[in-house]
C-alpha cells in the first residue's frame, strides 16, 4: 500500500464514517426482504411503489451511506479538504437520513402522505447538511487534482438529483404520475447512476487503485478529460430527452463509451499491479468491470426494446457495478481505518488489515452476492428465481454486516488495553 500524499493528521474520528458503513448492509437487507415478499410482476415495473422502495433502500441506504461515509474520511485525508464541524455534521446528517429513508420506505409501501412529508424534510435536511459541509471543505482546497474535480462534479450531480428526488417524492402524495414526472424520474435515475455514482467512483479510482493495489497510475488524458466528457454527455442526454427524445441514442453511446473505457482500464491496471496478490476486493473490482460493460451497452440498445429491459440495466449497473465497488471498498477501508486509528494512538501489536476480516466469509459473501445479481437478471424469464436470488442477497448482506463489524470489534477490544506507546507525548500543547 502506498500512503504518499495523504493528509493523515486531518482525519476525522473513526465514528464519523463508520456509522454510515455499519448501517448500509442493514438497508441492503431491508431491500432484499422487500424483494422476497413482493410480487415479481410489480418488481418488473420500475414505477411500481415496491420497485421504488427497493431501489432507494439500495441507492440511498446502501450506496449513498457508503459514499457519504467514504467522502467524510476521504475529503480531509485524500484531498486535504477538512469538513467544518465534521463530527456534528456526520452524526446529525446520519440520523436525519436514516429517519428519512425509513419513513420514505414506509410511505411508499403504506401509501401514507404524512410519512412522505416527514421523509422529505429528513432526507432533504440530511443530504444538504452533508453536501453543504463538503462544498465548504472543497472550496478551501488549493490543489484541484483530477480526484478533487471529479468529487466536485459528482456533488453537483448529487445536489441536482436530490432536488429532483424530493420533487418526485412529493408527487407521490398525489393520485397520478404525469408524463412530466416520468421525464424527471428518468433524469433523476440516469444522473444518479452515471453522474453521481459513476463519476465519483472514477475520480476516487484515480487514487485508490494505485494506493491500495499498487496498480499503475491512470494516464493524463483519463484523469483530465474523462469526467468532463462524461458530464458533457449527461447534459447532452438531458437536453435531448426533453426536446428531441428520438436522438438520445447518440448521447447514450457517448456516455457508455467512456464508462466502458473505464471498465477496461480498471481490468488492465489490476493485471499490471506490482503486487499481484488476489483477494476478494480484486474480485469485486473485476466483477464491477464486467457488469458495467454489459449494463452500459444494454442501456444503449434499450431504446430498441421500448425500455422493456430498463430494470435489468439498473440491476447490472446499480447492483453489479456500483454495489460491487462499494462492497469491495468496504473490505479495504474499514480495516484500514481501524489499523490507522489504533496505530495513531500508539497501538503497535494489532492485527494487520488482511487479518481483520475472515477471508472465507468474505469469499462466501462475494459468491452469494454475484449469484443474487445474476439471479435477479434471469428472474425476468423465471419468477421462481427471484425468490432464490432475494434469499441469496439477504444472506450476503448479513455476512457483509458481520464482516465489517469484525474490525470494529477489534478496535473496541484493543482500546481496553494499554497502548504500546503513549502518542500524546508527541502532540503539541496549545
């Protein structure tokens, strides 16, 4: 692992990101339970309330929580952008987002307008509190690296999709969904997947792959141009979707091309890493590359199938690509945080990062996760497969929760013992 360029002294307390990480698999499990007890025909309709509840359990509760938790840690450490009042912001935005998502799921499943209003206020407050603090931190950055630019761009897309999401959530308090709302929903979903999730992953990969996997650095063109080119394609797709929908295929091809190029680049760089030791996190990155390629090209040609397979596109990209990256990063980031904070407090005789998570359980969790994603795809043709896939997904989320709790338990257990060195002796007194 290469730690050069990290602002280690600016790291927030471990509780700031970890609360998000520990909660994410719980919302993943909730999504799996809803799938398990839902009718397969309803889930094939992206506009059904069950599908929307499941989608946002994953996108907000799983993906969103991991991304926000990771950004809380990465902004000060990776790019030197210290968030103001990070402990306060992380704690209360987490509470608001958790409360808001729970009420959102209940409002969709129970058709309760009061729950909708509570979820709107909570989700809006939680998201904008967190994003506002991040924006202030990024404004203070002097060195705008490609990673910083990608994070700034992803936060712009995040703010936009949150505003759209709150509007769409409010619209569910009415009786009917108009064509105008469908257009907003399409923009909301595409910008969320490619604009927020996709661009954030690309930007973070610029530093994470060389740091964690000792892989070759990305080419200058990739770091300086790809995020801008993808953003241009997303704006073009937006304009065409509103005014010339029959030409959106060109913008789709443009966006998909650069994501396919990123997937291929990741695969090649993992092949060329200086320490070719394979673990489950490498499997997740490779898995993500495959699903991203399949999903991006299916999204292009979905026009010819009259959007019949748009749910499958969401499974491939949202589940197969983004979820794979998030889970893979959890297996790296959580042990790193535990090791990093304990080491900083003077504990030296602690397990290594590779020893904190049971390798066999992490491999089993990976296998069950992949089985569930593939099963969800084939459930389009055999509804019985849906139940089996949902059960596999639920078990994988339970195992993931156990696997990331394990390093935290090591952290708490270690704190009860005396440090090898008293690091407070080296701290400056005011």
